[in-house]
C-alpha cells in the first residue's frame, strides 16, 4: 500500500513539475511575440504607418519576464513623416513596464498596467535637409553640408557682375514647433564677411519648417547635427499596450 501511495504521490509531483515546465516554456515561447505584436500594431496606428514596426522587448534578468516585468525594449519605425520633414529612420527606446502574463496569454494580446513610454530618436538624412533648404530658404542654395554641429549652405551672388561663391553657416534648432535654421556667419570666396554687411543675406538664408501635428503624447524636444545627417530627440508618453487604458 505504501508503495502504491508513494507511486501516486510521485506521479502527482511529476504532473505538477511537467505542468510547471510547460507553463515556463510557454511563457518564454509565446509571451514575447504576443507583446511585441501588440506594441507593433499600436505603434502602427499611433504613427499612421503603412506596416508594423520592428519590436524587440527585453527582460533583465530574463526570468523576470515570467512575472510580467520587462526592463524595456526597442522599436524601429520606417516611413515616419513629421509634417513637412521625412524621417530616414526612427527608434523608440521603451522604459520598463509590467504586463499581466496570464491574461495576456489567455487573451492572445498584451494586457498591461498602463500606457508605455519611451525615448524617441529620429534621424533625418542629409538629402532631406538639402531638399528642405532648397524649398524653404529665401536665397538660392547650391550645396548643403552638415558638419561640426552646424549647417553650411553654399550659394553664389553677383558683385559688380562677377559671380562670387558664398557660404552661410548657422545652427539648426527647434522653435515654436518648427525646425529652424538660424544663420550667424557668412563667407565670400572663403573670406569672412563682417556683421552689418552680411545681415541681408543671412536673413534671406534663414528658414523654418513646421514639424506638423505629431501623434498624441509625442514630443520633439531636441535637435543635433551629425556628420551628414540630423537627429531629432523627444519622447513618447501615451503608447497604448493592448488592453491598457
């Protein structure tokens, strides 16, 4: 009888262990794709994208995933249009968040404690900045260079009937929801032009491009000039997560 009872107990323990192992394996196997798919679908709607973005969620340490705790993740978006500015690429680095694991697995969609948030980074190509400068600047633009944290516009002017190459340089900044070029230096044939004599041309070279209406909860807060491109930084604060409200 004791042997029979022991065998039954061992069988029950085995079933429990196997069930637990299946649950653990199932969580590792199915939970990340479910969450990643939910985040991708919500971002596609929020940013009005033509297709789902790439989503990679992270849990550190990894077993914390089983309790529904994620340390963050990265979302890669393509085709983001910030009003009049076309983005080359965009990423959202997600902050830590929690989900209800059992409800997420049962419902087949992510069920979180609230909206997600994260840091937004948008890269704008040099070619796009060149296009904007050609369209928005008041003076003709022959070339555009992004270097040393500044933008340099090349053009030509006529002086006593002679065409003279000039370069206007300045900063790109955010101003009242617009991407603005604020020139502060002028060179003619490689020679710096003193203030006063350069005011009119500097004024003509200045321009501002509206970023347009951004998705709700999204803000652009900074701009940095890199070699050959422009980086806009900001934040996303109300990214819905499946059943989160």
